[in-house]
C-alpha cells in the first residue's frame, strides 16, 4: 500500500487510454468482439435499422413489392413504420448506413475528405472509429443534411455523443477542393444530391437547371479517387420513369463520374425495404489521344482526334455476372476448360 496517490490528470489519461483501447488504435479497426461489446454505441444507425429488418419475415423482406406475396394492408403498415423510423434515423444519423465492410474499404483509402457531411457527420465519425484519417465539410455545419421530422424522441448527435471521439464539421463546400493539399485525399460523397432543387424561379437568376453538389465537387476535385455512397443508374426500386438515376446523386454527377473515372469496387450496403444503396470506388482514368489525319486531297476535311481510356488490367471490374437463377450458365466444366474451338453449333 503506501503508493503515491494519482493526480486527476493521471486518472483522466488512464480513462482515455482505456477508451482508446476499447475502440482500437488508429492503425487497426475495432475487432468484431470490440464492436459487439460497443453494441449500439459503435454504430447506432446500423443497429436500429437491423432491428427493424430482423422483425420482418424473409418473405416480407424479399418480396415487399410483390403484390401477390405481401398483403396490401401489411405493406402499408410496414411502410408507415419504416417511414417513421427512417425519418428519425436520417435526422439523428445519416441518409445511408455504414457497415463493417464499408468502413474497412474506407479506411483503406484514407485520408478522406467528405463534402456535404451534414451536421451529424455520421460517416466521418464511423470512419474515425475504424482508424481512418477524415476531414468533413458542410455549407451548414449546424443543420446540414437534416430533414424536418417530429422532434419527439430525436437524438441529434453532438461531438462525443456515442462515438467516443469528438469531430468538428468545418464550414465549406466544393470550393475547398481547389486547395492543392487535398489532392492526395480521397473524395467521399454520401447522398450528395438528395436535396438537388430546380433553380427555376429562384431569386438567384436560375435558368431551370439543377444545382448538383456532386458534379460541382468533381469539377473542383484535383485528386484521383472518389467514393460514392447511394444509388446509381438503374439501381433504384422506383420505376425508370420516376428515378432512373436513383435518389442520391444527379444524372449530371453520374455522367461526369463515368466519363472521367472507372469503377474499382462496387458493394452493397444495409438497406431499407425500398432502397438499393451501395458503396462504389472510382479512380480517375488516363486517356490516350489518337489523331487521324485529314485527307490531303480534300480541302474541307479536318484532322480528327479521339481520346481512349486506359484502364490497367488489375483495375478492371469482372464483366461476367448473372442473377442467381442463371448463375449456372456461367459455370465452367469441372473436368476441363471449354475452349472456343471445342464448341459445336447445334445448327
């Protein structure tokens, strides 16, 4: 006994070390055991969404929009429950839900800069807990990313609330990407154009065109890697007439992204009954110019220049894919590889 009494500072330092040990150090993400021990504090959005989905039967989850397999009254009941819960979770946390796999991908592409992170900066906080280096900006650090819902039972995140680490949202938008110091960062965008509005009739002299935060970010970004979270072209559960580009990013953004970048990775995320959110990683493509000389005998003819993208083989996504009901058609024979010259036409 008789040992030296610890000062208040030493006690605080000891508690801080214990907290960091519980979360995992900055070089490695929390283990599964640590995440389980953290429970809803580690990823409360995922926890609440999972609890709702687990309360449904497999048929209700897989066939929610099948008019023959889910009773209309039951569908309406579930839709109302999901809407009430979803609106609160969007306000309290984020539009899309991160899981362990998504956070592992994001950590790999650290350091990261998020534009439009919202006042909650939920994805930024989750990335920090996973060991990533993150900086987040929003035009409105106090109310950005929120929707109007019943304030009852709402739990808006504050610094250090539930995440174990404080995070300060900085004020700014796409213009901050002009700073060369962010050229080595990965640009992260989560539902960047959820609130895209038609500017026609606005006092800012709009011409009826949309204002896309995502597109503006791509135009300013000087780096090489972009990570998008949300729905992409043809992913939405809504009809193609209603939402061909999904509900999270504009057609302008998606066309720019597909034109200047190539996709390296595409994986699904936890979803609600009506969403098809995914996380995709994109790298800026290099191009090669080919010039076709004009016909010397034709005065009206001009040189034509075409730009072709070069995508390294190790960065190409697999082309073969099939729905489970047709996957067997792409399987190769187990005893030997089928060669093209071994195929015999049935005609």
